[in-house]
């Protein structure tokens, strides 16, 4: 930024690009982050007075468009608000009270899952073959222990 070339900011992603780079490369995507790129989104850093006035006009137009959109949304939500209150009333009519009997089935399933997950380790499986068990042990004494060990095993500590 020595003053020879102007620098611009991509308003969508915030990447700073020199004016010379934009002239030379003419990118379709931002080279800083790979995001979308449009000439309309470029804003000149430290612009001259005439460009600054143009930016102010563009900003005013953006604000006007934004206000129009919010007004449209408010009018649409007021129309939809009447429909949504009717729907809420219908839902409240159809609701039924829940009892503890409804949740007993869920509790039984959860208890069964907890019981099966505690036994699911493949190393602890007593049906595993000797060859499979030997992959995780190094000495005979560790292989024949009733309580299984973890995958990594230090042969000096068992």
C-alpha cells in the first residue's frame, strides 16, 4: 500500500485485493478465500471525493431496499399471524395429557441399550478366537487373564 495502486475490499467476504490485481487477473472467484466475487461488491479503500459520493448514494439505495423488504415481511407476518393462532388453537384442542405409563416403554428400551453397550467391546468378547486375542497381547500370562485389557498393552505391566 505505497500509493501507486488502489486497494479494494470485497464486501461479501472482506478480502482486500489491489486494483492492479483485479485488472490483470479479472477473477470470477475471490483469490483470498474462494468465495463469490462481483464487481458490484468491490469497495475502494481511501476513495477520492467523487467516488465517496457515489458510495453514499449506493448505501442509501441499499437502506431503502432493506426497509421495503422489512415492510413486506411485516405485512405478510400479520396476515400469517391470524392463521397461526387458529392452528395453535387446533393443536391445543387435540393435545392429550401424558402419563408415566407412556414413558415406561422408553425406559425399558433405554435400560436394554445400556446393558448391551457395556458388553459390546470386541476384546472382552469371550467368543473371540485365540488368534484374534493374540493380536492384542504379547505374553502368555496376559492372554489367559480372566479380566481383559485394553488394546495397547505394555508387556512389563500387566
